[in-house]
C-alpha cells in the first residue's frame, strides 16, 4: 500500500492510520481470545464504557470520508440508508 498509494488515491488519507499500528495489527492477526471477563470488569467499573454500536462507528467513518472529500454527503446518506 505504501508503494502504490499516491495523493490522488482514495485510500491516501488512511495511509498513516493503517501504517503506524502495523506491528500491533500484525501481532494480533491470529490472536483469538474470550473477552467476557474484560467485558464484565468494564461493566462493573464506574468508568467503563460499552463498545459503540456498529451504526455509530460507520457514521464516524463516513463523516471522516466526507470531510476528506473521499465521498460526498449524498453518497454517505445512501450508505447510511442500508443500516
């Protein structure tokens, strides 16, 4: 991706986001674990916050893409209608 992605490419705004954590992502690639104990502890903590719903995550990604000019607001609305 680093070699092929140029400023005019749609993925270019995401290059830094994807490249910097590559070692962490690679280390976690095949890791499978049960997070139920973590979720229980998080639920008991006064500071614990549940994971956001998928719709919230997708809306955040779409807002970023609109701000970066990757897609226009109309295309973002079309994607959101699928949820």
